[in-house]
């Protein structure tokens, strides 16, 4: 199909050909030509956000909840630079998004023209790939490549910057049948010999752990993972990016590893003799002080991105490949070991692990003054909203509690900013998730600090009939930073008091945005308040949960220290004394 169109029309047709149903964005001069044909598209819905950062996080939330590529659009200069944070966020968390930006006319590029910013240069280190398009004939092919690159291999953000004159000029539209990307061929099929070697180590090991990362979700490998886990009987941990990849209720699940992971999960990795890493990246928040991490463990490291393997920790068995294929092949290879009479014997290991998790379960103190424990609010929310709901968190204490105290049973029900740690992620990401999964109940769990960064998108939600629910865990401060000041800066609280118990009034703010606003400050009223919020389905709802300011996230491995130093609670070092021979 080839007929005469403008570059802008070619862009919209390309989005249609790529199967896009939603674009989050804000128009402006350089991208304006694209907004005109957008009006005529019966397929592509444009959601007009209130800040481009909201568009980017919404595209991420949409992608994380649906598995499809999320799309955001902005004008040149400040519109494009406002996308930088969500693009960096998507890069760190391997989220497939395509960001389309208008650029000043090609003849003006490099002249410091009005609203000119070299967004390709700026985003070079935070995109999987980016394109500057100055020739209208290149628009369909570039868009096809952008969607392909974003979604395949290790997913990530791709930026397409299109000069205004290329959008205005005349061209023909033809959607490429095949792509010619000679330098881009992700290795999907794992090497059979490496897989067999991994299986052999798995049955020989005495203290193995499956270290499950976000790559398992990206590869849509949760079903295969469960088969592998149950076939082997090996204990398993899910990282912050992988929560939901394996049911929390499963007895082989030890919880989340890392700085605020469970004692059992952190210590299992630390004392393991074999770690099978599946789509995880030995992030510093998981390893603690790297040189002391899991000193006795052999490492099987499977990842689609060869650059991850050996980056932080040397791998004994490197496996490059798509996690779903890797896990499926491991099932076959382990079965072959079993058929040959070789089975893993992890009975002593399980005895130790059960003792650790029995002695050091996740828990929290109820504030003695009768004020509300934030962990209780989150725990009840998880129970009442249930495991079918989608939860999107901000960054800080509430994020850790939402990871710890909600039981995730299904993949793609937990969205958060793990790698970049972006305050302001929750509300727009929840909005994007609700657009992608309109039938799902979507709760944002946000901090009072985070919420003040992007809550303007509640207007977008109210106007566009996107009824998300927001639980603001209002502790009156930048809680996670305050926790570090409590523990490491002698309780000198420099610039962490937000005074949010006074201003702004989140109930009034919600109402001003066209949402329902509720407040709750006592444990007795938590269930009824959540149920009231759940009963409102025609408006976004904000609940201001006024909680105790001094609650802390435990367990904790202080930054830069060894996982051996884990504190189960303030002043409580777990006693592994009898396990010294491990
Ligand atoms: C954009 C951004 N700025 C600063 C930080 C550093 N930071 C991490 S957590 C945090 C406090 C978050 O406060 P709040 O949203 O109230 O959540 P709480 O920790 O109280 O649950 C800050 C400032 C960040 N992660 N992101």
C-alpha cells in the first residue's frame, strides 16, 4: 500500500500499523503537525496528560501491566527534556516504551533555535536506541524499527525525534514487511551445553537458590518458572522487580532479597553454594558489599543481555538467552538428570531455611501512641483489594512496605521504579496501567513526598474516566531519607519534614482535581475506608492515610555493608551461630 501522505500522517499510520491503541502526550509547536491527523485516527486514543513526565511514566505503567509497548509523545525542547526522567526509568527497569518527540525544522537544528534541545544526544546513554528523522520517507521504517527494538531482546526505551519539516513534507506510506537491522540480533536460544551444565550443578548443590529477577517477567516466563521450581524443590527469591513472578504464598518462596529483603531471602543467597540467577543483574541493592556477597556460591547467570553476565559477579556458567527458553530448557535438562537417577538433596538446607524464616518473619511494631502504623494500612489494603489488583508504588518507605506486606500471587500486578528509584512514578504509572487494563482494580500506593511530584495527573484521570485509586501513606516527611537520618545522622533531621499533616490538604486537593477524597488516621477505620474507596468506581479516589512519622523499614542491610550485617530490626542482629559450618 503506497499513497501520498504527509510525514505526520505517515507517523499516525505507522502507530496504527504497530498496533498502538494509546498515546500519552502533550502537543507543542514542533510536534503539532502530528497532532492534526491524530484527531482522525479511529484506533489511536491520545490521553492529554498535564506534564510530560506523567506521559512517560504512564507509558511505562501501560507497558508493565500489559506487556505491550507503551507510547508517549512530546514536543521539542522542554517537552522532550521532561521525558528524560521516565526514559531513564524505563532504561533502568527494561521497560519497552517508544517516545516520539518533535524536533525543530531540520534546517534550524544546531542553531539554538527556539525550543531546540539535542534530545538524541541527551538520551543517548539512557535509551536502548534513538533516531533523529529528517527525511519523511524514513518515518514508517524508523517507527517499525523503534517498536521492534523496544520490545525484543532486553526490552527498553527507544526515542524517535522527528524534525517538524519532515512531519509537514509529502511522502508515501508503506509499512515495512521486514526489518534490516544487521547489528541487532538478540540471542534468544540458550546454549544447550551451558543449560546441561547448569542442571548438573543444580542436582549436585546442597544449598542452591533460584535468584529471580525482572527478566523473568519481561520474558513472560512465570509459568515455566513454577514448573522448574517445583521440579527441583529449590528455594526461590524474587527481587523488587520480580515480585509476582512466583506466588508469595508458595512454600518455596523465601521473599525478596536485598537491602530491605527478608532475613531468609538475604541470608539464603549469602550462604548459598549455588545461585541460579534468572533475569537478574546482581544489583548493589541485592548484593550489598559486592566483595563479600555469597562467598561460597557458584553462579549460573542467565540473561538475554550478554553485557549483564560477569558485570558485577563472575559467572561459572553463563547462559545468554530469553528467560522463558532458558527456564523451559532447564526443566528438560533437570528432568534428564532425574531420569538418570541424580536428584538434588536439599533437606538440610530446607531445615535451616525454615528455621530462619520461622525465627525472623517480616513484622512491624504498632505505634504505642495509638497512631496508625503505615505497614498495617498497606497490609489491609493488600488483603481487601486482593491479589488480582494491580499495585503501583512510589519510591521510599511505602514502596518497601508495599513490596513486603502485600502478597503478590500473579505476574504484572506489582509496578514500581526499581532501578532509578523515581519519586513521582506511582500516580502516572497507575494511570497507564488502568488504561491498558481497564477491567483491573488499580491502586497507587504513594508517599506524601512522591505524591506531590506528579499528582497533577489525577486531573487527567478524572477528565478521561480513568478511575484509579491512590493511597497516600502520609507520614509528614520524606520518610526513607528521614530513616537514614535517624540511623546514620544522629537524628539530625535536615530538610525532610514536609509538614504534610498541615499542607496541602490532600482531601481538598483530590476534590479540586475532580476526584473523591477520603482521610483515615486510626486503625479502627482502615478497613471501612478502604472499602468505601473500593465502592467508588466512577471517579479516581485519593485516601489520605495519616500515619506515624517514625515507622522504619526492616530488615535492613545498611548501604555499602555486607549482607552478613543484616539487621532484622533496630538493634537486632540475627543469630546464625549454629549455622557457622554452612
Ligand atoms: C525524584 C527523586 N528525588 C529524590 C529522591 C530521593 N528520595 C528517595 S526516597 C525519598 C523520600 C520519599 O518520601 P515519601 O514520598 O514521603 O515516601 P516515604 O519514604 O515517606 O514512604 C527521597 C527524597 C528520589 N528517589 N527521587
